[in-house]
């Protein structure tokens, strides 16, 4: 038994040495982002002040339009889930680009080291409720608990306050909970383009749907799920296509961290302690991840996001067309003259104006016949 134990220890030590050496070689051989060609990178980093509870994403909200043509924001929901989230992280790192991860609280407590790894790689850690329940089906107190416990749990797993960025599960956003987010100084993030990655296991299908939606809009906040197989398989292809299409990535960071509520911090801590006891029975269930991270010099400086209220016209004033104004006075005089005519004359003119000509009658008959032929109900009901 002693000999077997010694052999196992030696094997583990050799494996650890090989892993360390491999990591060092990867770090040494990895080219900086400036040396790579055909990568997305990050074109702008915008600092978002969420004090007033701003809303983003034109699929639901028309409040703020901060993206230029060809710009995208990469967002991933529902994680982390280690195997698939790792694939997403590695693809983002290969393209020297950044994303925002809207995490579910209980998923974050299951794998806090994964949460910290996402933050270590320079991505923004945001929240997506405690257990992904649809807010529109919950009463106020239960919905509030979902939001606040999610914020506390993700912050606990991260080891520091998360970003005050929030996304409603299923994009179900009842007005009472929107008001709550605004009172709490949370940014409310909807989307512009949905990858629909949950409807397929094919990475290429996910890529095709995303690019089709993006082509239609020309820019936008993109939604993916880092727990879906299609996203884990197709994210490399998607990032390649975005780079080839000339799209630019905008990364969002918070001006201030979120604030948690003590009541829900205690709940999150109790849940974390319970999960630690379960994990202690499976000591090999969690492994740390080592991956070289792009240097800070590879990315642009952070700029504050200027939020312009809707309805403010900032363009140049329209020029005069040079066309003559309509003869309003002449029309008024003609109407007044008609009013002075005897009632019999006016009635006769109205009858003549309503009487259709032969040409009008033929046009109406042709239109009716065409509508009858094109009526889809006729074909359906006959069958």
C-alpha cells in the first residue's frame, strides 16, 4: 500500500509539473494582441453610470442608443457552467475581446472559482437573478428576493461587488420590478439581437441566426448563453465571422460597483456554506484554470458613456426648400364663395362629384376581381 501511495504521489507531482511547464510555455509562446491579425479586439470601453437606473437594448427599450453602426456588445447569460463557459472564455481570449456575463446566483455559488476566472480575464460580471425565475409570474416580494439574492450570491462568489448591470430572465420585465431596479441604481440590460442558441445544438445554426439578425440591424447588444452547447461549439466561428465582417466590439464597465443588502447577504452566505459541505465530499470536483490573459495595454482607455435623453435633436437645422408656399388664402376665398352659393347649387355639385365615371367603375371592378383571386382564404377553405 505504501508503494502504491508513493507512486500516486509521484505521478501527481509530475502531472502538476507538466501543467505548470505547459502553462509557462503557452504564456511565453503567446503573441500579444497587437501582433495578431484578423482578431476582433475591443474598439471602445465605455464606463456606465447606473445611478439613474438606465435601460439599454432596443428590442424592448428605446431610451438609449449608444452604439455606432457596426458596433456590437457581447453578452452571455445563465452561467457559469465550467466546460462550456471555459470554451467561451478561450475563444474570447483568442480574439483579444471582452464580454459581459449575466450570471445566475445559484450557478455562481456552485463554482465561485469560475466566477473569479471570468473577472480575472477582464470581463464584466453582472447578475441575472438567483434562480432564473420569470419575474412576470412572481409577486413583488418573491421577485425582489430573486433579484437581490442573485446580486448578493454573485458578489459573494466573485469576492467583491459585481457590476450593477442586470438582465431579466426571459426578458420578462414587469414595471414594478423595473422601478425597483431604478431605485437600486441598477442598469437594466435588454438586447438587440438574439442568437436563439437554446433552440439548437448546432454551432453553425447559431452563427447563421446571429449574423442574420445583426445584418438586419447593423449593430446591437448580442445575446448568447454560456451554458448552451451550440454557443460553446460555435463561438469561435462567430467571432471569426464578426472580425471578417468588420464589426467592432464595445465593452461595458461600471462606473461604480453594486451595493448588496445585508438581509440577502446572509441568505447567500448560508447557501454558500451549505454548498461547501456538499463540495467537501467531492474534493476533486473543482479544478483551477490557468490561461494567459491579454495585457491591459492591448485595449483602449475607458471612456465615460454619455447618455443623451431621447427627443433631443442635435443635428443641423433643415434648410429652406425654395418651393412656393401653398395658396392658402386663395383656397379660403374659394370655400367662402361656395358657401355664398344657393343650397340647391351646392347640392347639385356634390351629386356630380360623387357620380362615378365609366373609367372609375371599370377600375373598381378590376380591383375587386384581383382581390378575389388573391384571397388566401378562398384557397384554404376550398381545400
